[in-house]
C-alpha cells in the first residue's frame, strides 16, 4: 500500500527471544555464530556470481567478508579499555533496574545466569522494531565478522543514551558501548551532558521522521470528487466540508473494532484528553454551531508530545485526536487502506509498518 505523508517532524517489536525454564530469559545473541554459515556463503556466491575463495594478485581475498562466521573471538574489551564492565557490579541483580533486561555473552541455554559482560561489546537496545533490527544486524557484524563477543542491554530512557556510555550514574550499573538508533533532535541537550565520554559516529542510512499520514487512494478520490478536495494540502482540512465529512469522528467512535481502545492511552486531563481524545478549539467552535469534526488516530500522548495537536490547532483545523495505541493505529490504518476508507493517522519512520 502507498501512504501519503502530510505533516512531518524530522527527529533523528521485531526481535527474537528464546524463553526457557530458567531464572533468566536467553537472548537473541545466544544464536550469534550461526547466522553467516556456509549455506549463506554458498547462496551469496550464486546470487552475486562471485567466489568467496577468489584472491587478487597479492594473494588477498577479493571478498573477505563473504566468509562463514568466525568460530573464536579476535578482540576483547579489556579492563584497561573499560573498567565498568569488569567491575563485577554491572548488570547484577542488585544494580540492574527492574524494567531493564540484560542478555550476556556465552549465556547458559537453560537460563541459569545472565551471561558475561566482562570483555564484551555491549549494545544499547530500545525495545521497538527497527531498533532491534538495526541492533541485531550490528551484533552479527560485530561478532561473526569482526570478532567481538556481544552482549545486549535493553531498557532505560532515551535521554540517558550517552549517560549509559559514561562512567557516571546509569553508566555504572548498565554500561553500554553502542546505540544503533538514537532519536536525537528533541533530547540533544541531555545527550551533550555526557558527550565527553562518547561521540556521534554518524548516520546508519536513514533519519527518523514522524508525521500525519493518509492514503494515496484518498488523494485520488478527492481529486475526482465533485466538488473536489485535496487531502495533500492542509488548507482543505480547514475549509472543505466534504473532506471533513469523509473523516468524521462520529463513525470512528461508533466502530468498536478500534474505539474505545482496551487501554486508556491518554487519561482524562492529560494534554486535554477526555474519554480517550482531545480536540482543537476550532473543533469545539464548529461543534457548537452544529458542524462536524474530523478525527486523527494517534498512538500515545508521549510521542511528539502535543506537537501535531498544536500544528492542527494553530491552523484552525477542526480535529479530534484520539489515542488508540501503536497496535490500534496500525490496524485502523491498514484496514482503512484495504477497504478504501478515508483515514488520517499519526505514524513514524523507520518502522516495519511502512
């Protein structure tokens, strides 16, 4: 399906977990060493039409990275390099915050312990799809290609990314070395506090983007309608009664497939919410005169707090903002796209939904 991005804010799950009958869950890094196997090498040779054994005139491998996973580590993060991970304190029961999870290297497959942190490269992972995806790719490259043992730390606030890489505060109990996806723009001042012990390596191929989306089909339908309306242009969300009618909040609230959500994502009194939704002043005034308001499906009030509500309110667009969670928005938007129903919703990229 094709999504049309209307309003955007530039800002900067998928993950396997093998649970066993032990004290601690066994993490995905338990399987490192089995990803880039000889079958993968043979497949790449066929697909790329190259040989993993070819050498140049100096005797060097032409494709040095098209090899099976390393069987033994080549490198270690030594005590002199990082005393935090060799302290005997990091990631212990008495030190680890209750909402954090640590998957150590060389963990017993029966889950009797958390595995090792000493000497390992610790990846800092946020518990959402694309962060797991990029982090596990990084883990494979670090352990199977380069030769580090990899451990994984999950949890902690985004504003503390650089603090966890430092020798202070959260860096003592949950020390990390690398984070593959940081949404930096809104937390840069917090990150700078600990920049002296970490640094920005650079991008990994994409920038984070959040915005309000609709479908490409809605755009085509609007152009073909009489009178026509244009969902790709913000002014029509304010001026076109026909467009507003297409996104009427009343049918949305009457559809028990999506509303009310099982969880109250936006409690009454938070960011103007009442009964799961907030609304713009333009909507209040329009309803007072007997008019309709459109609906924007939102996830939680903690994502881009108040930003898109303020944008639409300042543009005097009569809108409800109804918070139905990440899964609720995904289902609502996907169902609408499949049925050709007009829809306006909040989302962000990168995300597997897109």
